[in-house]
């Protein structure tokens, strides 16, 4: 997910970028597995560190000011996701910032997922910009870059006692990462597979117990998910957990998402998580930056109750389909001046997610939102 000021650059309809899908992939999905338990009850709070540095306040359901990690833990969160950018202009969220905030996460007994974008800015299905330092590198050099950078961040976290419990090798890499070298063109997954293997091997060399997630926004259809994961599997890529983004205005019905979760779990024999989801509590806008999402989905009004009910339904659907985790994306990112979406202009760029956070525009918690196993 990325927030791009006045609207997101890529909607669900563009996620596959004109990929040709073989007819053999358009088959009936596997029947959903029996309901289990969500063990990864997650929240991506990558903007919280900046908000706190700016003096933002967060209040629990009783109106008491507390650290947002403590409030989220009280609502059921046991896993925190932090993105890492190589060299963002603002400093947020570079390696040093992630190392610092990881201490806060682990001190609370929370688990840690590190989301490698392999970029200096947002990476998503519509853009996967190489870090400036790697801009002239060929695929051979990029394999080394990915290995060395992944190992360095992981080992630095490990050395300070905050070993990541899981990592993402790329963020929403529907058609590859580190473009153009790592982009999937004409159904050729060769270069992408080399990069993913580098990230996987570096992670396991750092800590064999750290789980590797490969994350796409392909919860919209079995065919799209199969095209991608079949493609990397055929090239010998290993991964531990399949990660999917699900935002109902972009990716379709809950039943559709459940079908995809069930299908990829059965097809690849790996655990599945919804690595990102969120829902608006209002269509109103807290600042001058247009909201990324202003529409809801049938049955879920744009209210605090509607937001909570949608999140509960996402968790229930994912659990019933056999997933092991659900992560709410940026629940703490309410409109705080200076905490904008653009790392090149963080002070002035505003926040297109202020209506999607679970804290309102003065930092009050939506008391109805709960993470449930």
C-alpha cells in the first residue's frame, strides 16, 4: 500500500499490468479449510514513530493518553509491521529509525515483521523504484545488493536483541520489484526469482527461524495469485508465508478474498496472512491531502462501527479460509502536521489515510476495533 497525496496511483484494476493469464489457471478454487486461529494479530505502524517525534498524542477508549503500541496491544495486537526504506530523504523509515523503534516493539513483548521495500520511497504494484544507490546496477549486482542489505538490516536488529520474527522480501510485488531489472515481462520470472532467492537466503543466514513472506496485492482473484506464485515457484523460489493485501473497495468481496486465501494455502502448502487491510470511518478529510479511499463496501457504513465491523469480518473471513494472520495497515496514522506521505516532503505533503486510521483526528481510539485470535 502507498498513499500518494491526491489519490493512489494504482487501483485494483491495474494490479496485473496487462498480464496474459493461461486458461489453465482459471479453474475452480479449492474448498475453504476448517476455521483455525489467527496467531499473527498485526498492525503496520510505520508512521507512528514520526508522529510521536512530533508530539502526537494517542488516547485509549477511556480517554487516557498512552503510547500507541500499548493501546494497540490492549486491543489485541501481538505483531507489529515496520517498513524499511533504504535512504528516504526524510530519514523515516530508514534502518536507523527501524532499529530504534524495534526496541519499543520488542520491549512490549510484541513480535516484529520487517517490510523491505528495496526503495528510497513507496513500492507498490504500480511502482518499484530502485534505491538511488543501486540505480545503475544490473541484475547480478542487484542480487548482491539485496542479499547484503537484507542481511545487514536483519543482523543489526539481531545484534541489538530485536531479531525480526518475519520479513517481507518486497512490498506488493505483483509484477516484480527493483524495476526494470526485476520486473516480470512476458511472463518471465527469471530476474525476480534471483532477487527473491537473494533475500530469502540472506534472511535465513541471519536467523534461520525468521519467516520469509512474499507479498502481493493479489487477493482480487485466484487467477492473478496463481499467475504470480506459480511463476516464482516454477523458478525454485522458497518462501514461508504467502502475504496478500485486501482492501474491499479495490479487491472485491469478502467471499472472493476468502476464496483466494483458501486457494493459495492449498495450492502452495504454506501459511497465509492478510498483510494489509483497512477501512474508512468517514469520507471526510482532515487535511489538504485528498483521501486515498472515500468509498466503502456494502453493509459497512463509513462510521466507527462500520470500520470495526468490516475489520471483524475481514478477520473472520481470513480465519475461516485458513489464514494465520491479519495486519491492519497504518491504524495510528491520523492527520498530524509534518507527518506527510511523501518522504521527500514529509513536512508539507499531508496524509491521505486520516479517515482510515482507527484513531480519530484528535487521537481518540475507535473502541470497537479489536484483533481476535
